[in-house]
């Protein structure tokens, strides 16, 4: 049974609130998050916890002991809402049979008021419970077509939580995709927080209006642009005729919002579509007096350069779509929390040269595209899989990852990085080779695995000393991980998630319980899943005491002969493991390079 002190409860609520403010749309109540336990007496906590966990026996015992069935926590949520969000049908059945009020709404204005058990069930994706609560509404409530009526409120809750089936449900029951709130906001604006192109596409196909502005002049394109690491959202809204240079009441354009959030993919796309940068204006046509004599015929313009299959060559000021620039500079590498993990100390200052890194892990779609090209061009045994096309690829060896990097490079006309020997005259395309540092063209412009130092610098997002890419505590709002760990052991004090296990929205079907890339807010460099979802293979061999002998500029890890247990380093943790393994400083150290598991993936870097 989870009992939280009042002090820790305040921390939990503060963490969740900050996540909403930083990642959600202006009307943050469009997203219901599972990250709070009330700071009241122990009996109340036991009541809410039992409802949340589906502990019917404890719920019954408390009711028989005189517990008010409609008692609410300090955010105004009754036990029925907790049970509804978590899909605890048995608890819901019992509470309703005992007379629980299904129309109760939470009261916390800062959290977002007026959430009923039905809306919690929608946020949790429980279609059967939504139907049950809806059937129990009176005709007047069902007929309410205001923005906060059950159909329209339910639509935006379902959209923000990526519940497309329930979006259909609410549309069939009278929701209007373009009804606006008192602040002038539409479901399309709120839905950008879902980071799911399918949700955006669904709303657009049903008439979602991209021209609507809220009271601050914000459009759906502004909201998508500031979350532009999912560039497809921006593209979809642009293709529907959005004003690319629309300005808010403060004079800010979608391009400005994308730049402020570090969404370089959106910046590149917006500029390519004609967005005007700050300080620039659309060029006006100049009036030129007719020449006294006819001018000579102009020389024909040279044809545009051939477009490469993917990312363009990196030049000063240009960042390829889907990648982020990590600037050159120093950072503090290692664990600053006085741990006894000897392989993560001492904390030491490292200078890393500028480089580019994939914003997201390599997905099943990208892996298969490159693999198909590679198989037709001399690459063999590139074996891996993914749970879905937009999930991270997994079950690949370190050798597979390295060869795939070369194939991606050659496919895009770049110089491969990895070679079979120190002469670097034969590209590594087949077999298993423990290639050494001198078999690498570090100066080449092709793709490669990040070094351990590059990975940690990128994960920290430009801020030293944090436990995780975003701060020092963690919940399921920030990452896909197994709260409490696989063995169900002691939960670290910084794991503030109120439930154990994986985020429930990603546990459908069989393992692995990976999530679509971009499901969680990125770090300050715009990188997603630098903690959780799937481990990242990195270049370095693992040596337990390497930090005591590591160079202080662009370290590339020890040679194989110095490696501990013949292992390569993994970084970032995964869906399978607990919070401790998701720390920025954590060095996964027990996997030899030919390991294949359902929780290891990777991402690529390139020379700046």
C-alpha cells in the first residue's frame, strides 16, 4: 500500500502540474494525467489507492466501515474517477451499485476543473466504461453541445490522450470538431499535445479548421510548430491551408515558436514553405522603369541541384530534418548524486566537439527503408524488428547497428564511417567485426553511433547535474519505464509515479511495451526518449574505471583489450527497467556486442 507524506504529495502534484504547463496546450485540462495522490489522512489515501489499484476487497471493507462513497481527494476527484481512469471495472461496478455519484466533477482550477468519471475513463481509453457512464447521463447532459458539454469535452480529452476510437464515439454523440472554448480554442489546438499525427489527421479529415485563432491570436500551426520535433503534424496543418506567417497578439509567428522550442525540424519545414524569419519581410515587387533599349535575353537559370534521398549536406547554419545540433563545449560527465556506482565517478569535465544527433530513436520504418536499400547494395544480416512502424527498432546487435549506419550513409550519398581495418579502404558491410577506433573515419560526414560522451552531453540537454534529461524526479508523464523495476524491488525516492509497472497505454498485446517515438516531451535539445522506451547502443567498449583515465576532449572509449567482460555500453534505460537505469549518468554494462533483446535500440549521430 502506497502512503505518501504531505511533503512528498506536494512534490508529486507540483511535478505533474509543471509537466502540464510545459507540455500541454494553453487549456491544460484537455489532458488528464495520472500523477497525484492526496495529502490527506491515511484512511483517505487507502481509499483512493484501493480504487486506483482495483482492490475491491479493501474498497468494500472501507465502505462497510463507514467511508463516504463520494469522498473526494484534495483535487476534488472521487474514488470513482480514479477507478475509471485505470479501467478498474469491478470497482466501478461496486461503487455505482452502492450509489456513487457519476456526475461529480473535480474542483481544482489549476489542474483543470470539471472532469467527471466519464472523462477520466476516456483519458484512460476504456471504451466500455465510457459507454456505461454515458448511458447513465440524463437527456439534458447528453444534449449539451457547449465546449464543456460531455461530447465536446470528451472529444478533446480523447484527442489529447490519443484515443481515436473514443474520438469517434464522441463525434457520433454530437461533438463538433470546431466548437471553441471561452478562450477561443478548438480541439485541433488542444490535440497537438498528443504528439500523434493520426489524431491530427483524424480531426483534419473531419473538418478541423486550421484558420481559427484563440483570444491570444494563436493558431493550430503555432501549437504544432512548438512541438515540431514531430514535423508531420506541422506538415499536415500546412497542407490544409494554414497561414504560415500568422502572428499572435504578441506578434509571434509559428516559425518563432518553433525556434523558441528548439524544434529544428519544424523550422526547416516552415522556411522551405516560405515562412518569413524575424526581422525579414516579404519582398515587395519593385517598380522598374522600362529600359530605353530592350535588354538582352537573360541567361537561362541553372537547374536546381539534385535532391538527395534524405538529409542534405550539413553546412553552416543548416541542420537536417529529424536531427538536432549539439553545440561544441564542455559538460560535467558522471553521477553527481554521491552514489557508490564506481563506474559513474568521478564526475569529470569533458569537451565534446559539435555534432548532429537524431531527435528520435531509429524507427521500424526507417530501419526497413535503409535495410532494403542495403540488401541490394552488398549489406547482409541486418536483422531487427519493431512493435510498430513508429516504434523504436529493437532486437538488433551492435554489429547490426554499425553496419546499418554505413548503409544509411551510402544510401544518402555520404561517406561511410566504419571500415574493416585500419587502412580504412573496405567499408564494413557484412559479418561480425570488433572494429577498433582506428578503423573509423571520424572526420567523415556519414552516420555513426554516438560515443558515450556525446550521448550523455546530448541527454543532459545543456544542463549539468540533473538526474534525468528534464530534472531530478520521474513519472510516466516523462518516460516509458517500469516504475518499481522488473523485480518489484524498492522504489527510488525520485520515482514519483503513483502506480507501479509500465504506462498502461503502452501495455496492449505482448511485450515489448515500447511506445511510438515522440510520445513524451523532448529535452532541452529537442531529443526524445533519451530516458526510457529502448536503450541506445553507443560506440564505446565498456571499462569499469574508464572515467579515471578518460581523455578530457572527445573521448572515444577504451580499446577492446581493456574492456570489462567484453561488453559494449548501453545508455538511456528502457521500458523493461526501473527509474534507476534511466538516469543520464547510467552506464549499461552487461551486453556483449552480439546481444539481441527487445529493449535495445539506437540512434545515429553525424559530424557537424
